């Protein structure tokens, strides 16, 4: 009887240890993903693929080749460009609620891409917890860190430090800027978000944001379908209008013929 109880106790302890070890592994892998995000480059998407089994417990992921990305309904519409996680992520004493992926095209100022996490914390709490990041004042409410600039016209095809990143000043023609931002949003929540903006070509964009290549392809396929659907609907409507017009032209002729034959109308 004693041996049986001892065996049950050992098995229970072993199972508890295995569960704890697995939970700790998930935490470590999730932390690696979040850590890589603050670099604002392709490492984040590579880490998502490497640790997709752990991270997929929080949200749906799409995997392409050697990277993965968090899925949102649409990057263009405010009510569809974010996803709330299945359960919050606890990270360095902070709580991460979801993810946002935003694209803003402009006719004169270039393209603006933003991607990052929604925190259930105030900005000061985040600053204190993420004190390994050198946060600078961007304006009255927003902080930023690690600003970089890329000059497409320069022979030196590398990202350089950008000491001239200023609020309300857009990147000059031929240049692209990227940075990490911390800003407050509604209900005492905050957003830590990366940006890449300016005169961006697809090659440079995909080197930093590999997720945008499949997203662009999906968007283009939907755009073509909308155009085809519109053409098909317009063609059908035109055919119906033509048929209706022809019927109107035929009916009066028939009436006139019948009238000549003495029919009462």
C-alpha cells in the first residue's frame, strides 16, 4: 500500500514538473518573440516562425517560407487592422492584449506602415519596465527610440542613425525612416509600435517587413476580383438596359400595326 502511494506521488510530481517545464518553455519562447519585435526589422517575423507553436496559443499565425506573421482582417481599415489575443501575454510585468498592423498611403508624403502591440498599461509603466530601451521625447504624449534613416540615393545601402527625427516632419524624397514608438490610447492602454515610412520601394519594404509581400499579393488578388466583379455586374446591367430599351422600341411599332388593321386598343 505504501509503495502504491509512493508511486502515485512520484507520478504526480513528475507530471507537475513536466507541465511547469512546458509552461516555462512557452514563456521563454514567447519572450524571445517580443524581444525581437523591438528591433523593428525582420527578426520579429523570423522568431514568430521559429516559436509559432508557443505563440499560436495567443493568436492565429500565417506561415510563409522561413517567417510567420500575425493575421488581421485588413491593414487599411481602422476597425479591421487589429486583433485581440485569445488570452493576454504577460511580459516583464506588463500585459499585452493584442496586435495592430496599419498601412496609410498618401499622395504626396509617401507610405506609412505601422505594426506593434497593444498593452493594458500606461506609458509610464511601460517605460519603467522596458528601461533597457533609450526612450526619447517625441512630443507631449509620445516617446520614440532607435530612429533610423535609409537614403535610397546613397551608395551606402545601410540604415543609419537619424538624429533629425522630428514630429510633423515627413521623410524627404528618396529617404525612408523607421523608429519605435510608445503612445497612449484609450482606456489607460498604450501601444508600442514600429514604423517604416517615406519613399519606400517594395524591395526595401519586404526586407524589413517580409509579411507585407504575401499581404500585398492577397490585397492585389482581392483588388482584381473587385474589378472583375464590377465589370461583370456593369456588363450584365448594360445588357439588361439594352434589352429593356429594345422592348420599349418594339412595343409601340406593334401597336401601330394593329391600329392600321382596325383593332380596338
